[in-house]
């Protein structure tokens, strides 16, 4: 064979070899792609579990490529998950999920991460004289529509007979309306705005629904009925990795704050330490120790359903057992 022919044959073989290599799937190609929508537009201790699951490789260990998306009033978790834009969502609590489901949203809770603490509250400036629910009669109240606080505040006001008030849409995670006097009181989480304003030297009064008999479970992870039916393995993998992230953040607060700081340039470590202290008490409680992180039961959902129903917030009645499933928690926890 002539030298030129040999060179041509070798070149062809090399092209075939490289083409074959190029078509071989990489490790990244083999990962299961998914996404989760958080309820607000900033990273803080509330989402330490997701930051830790990503940074420590817990998602990767489950062969997941997870895109973590921040939320907003327009890009709220229910809307984004129901539309199919995201596979999973995080809500402030089961109350919001139940209200959405009563409106036809086919969503199902797969874990409730904090329990027996009423974080959604109403706050007013210290010198306002507004210290109890009855003081809100005739006042302007700022709401974050689509957030659990809206459902809880509506329920509290109705329960206590406050009817004459004006609602103001503050556009989400925005407390300027309260500080500037545009509203007399505003929604808050005691773990968020109250801490942030305190560190800015602004003192507030906190009106807690817990003082009026309400116990509110909080951070709830959910997906759709379709996802549970068609991709149960993905659901299990995602939840397992997220729970590992919670375990890590409970035991390694400072390192988790470091992960969050890489995502949120304005993060204040001192505030996050205080936030973690409150959140961890609700996550690592006696029931979590007994039943496992993320545990749920019918009582949790019945309590929230009754509260929402009694206050006219459930549009179409349904069986609460349709709104949650413990099948993934049971499998993860070996039950």
C-alpha cells in the first residue's frame, strides 16, 4: 500500500474514533435534570438545606443536576410547578398548599421541614401603639400575596373579628412601606424582617397568631401528582438529598452560612446565626427526632385545613389525604 493511502486510512480511522468518543455520553449527560422553586428572591438560612445539598454534593450523589430558582410574587412556587417550569417547590407551610389545591392546583406535599412554631406574624413600628389584633381595625396592612403569611393573617383577622381594614400589596419581600409610614402594619416572619430591621436599629411590635391559638407548621416541599406518578425515583432522590442538606446545616451552621454567602452578596452572618437558631429549633424538635426530619401526618394537614376552611379560604372542599404523601419519607427513613 502506498504511503499516501496509509495516511488516508489512518486519518479516516482517527475521525471515526473521535466521532465515537464525541457521541459517548458524559457523566453530566447522565445526570437527572430537575429544578426547585424557592418562595422568595433572596438566599438566607431558610434555604440552607438546599445550599448545603448542592455544595456538599448530596444532589450529585443522587445523580441529580438540580437548578435552584429563586421566587417572587410573579414567579411563585405554585404557579411555576403547576406550569411545569419547575419540578419541585417550597412553600411557607401547608396552609398555602391547601388553599392552592382547593383552587384546582394538583400539588402534593412530600415533606414539612419545621413544626409547631408560628413564624408568620404581623409587625408594626414600636411607637405605633399597634400591639394586638384589635388595634388593626381601620388600619392599612401590607400583604405579600401568594405567601403563607397572607393566608395566616387573613385567618387571624377573620377569627378575631377585624373587618374594617385596607389591604396594600407591598410586592413581596419589601418592608419600606412600613418603615416609611405607607402602611400601619405589615406581614413578616419573625425569622426574617424582624431580625433584619432590628439590626438596622428599627424596633417593631410583633403580633403573633400563636398568641391567639394558632400553631403553624412551616417550610413545605411539594411537587405535582403527575411527577409522583411518572417519576417517583426522581422525587425520592431529590427529597433524600434535601434532607441530607438539612442534617448538615443543623450540625454545621457556620459552614452553611458560608455556602449561602456565596449565593447572596448582601448576607449578614450575624443575622443568619440568629435566623438559624430559630429555624433549627423548629426543624430539630422532639417529633423530628422520633419520626425523622420532614415528617408529616394527617393531623398537621387537618389542623391547617380547618383553619383555612373556617375562614372561608378553601374554595372547593376535598379530603386532606389527597394533599400529602409520606411514601417517600417512609422509604428514606426505612419505614
